[in-house]
C-alpha cells in the first residue's frame, strides 16, 4: 500500500478482504465507549502491569532460577558420571 495514496474504499462491492480496517476501527471505538460508560465490572478492566519489582521479588525469582539450574546441573552430572563408569 502506498502511504501517499489513500485506499479507495467502495470501488467494487465494498469488500476490503482480510483485515477490514473500517470494521476494526468501529469495533475498537465501540469497545472503548462501552468500557468508558461504566458497563464493565472493575475486575473486567485490567490495569497495566507494574514495571518495577521489589528487591524481595527479585531475590525470590533469582533463588527459584538458581534452584532449577542447580537441579539440571546435578542431573547432567549424574548422566555423565554413569557414562564414564561404563
């Protein structure tokens, strides 16, 4: 699609094919109006996820990662040890 030339809608039968932008925009507008109208329960409206984590959360994630890697290293070492005894 050429950005300098707007698309010609309604030329043949009005079928835009896959990716119907006009309908998508209309649907998005209706969804925004529906949510803004207060017709959605507070649990149905999601806020963005926080981008900052606390030190405690970071340490906990680090510990679970280390625990998983440690278990993997032990399994690999056991397999290598069994092969070397053959």
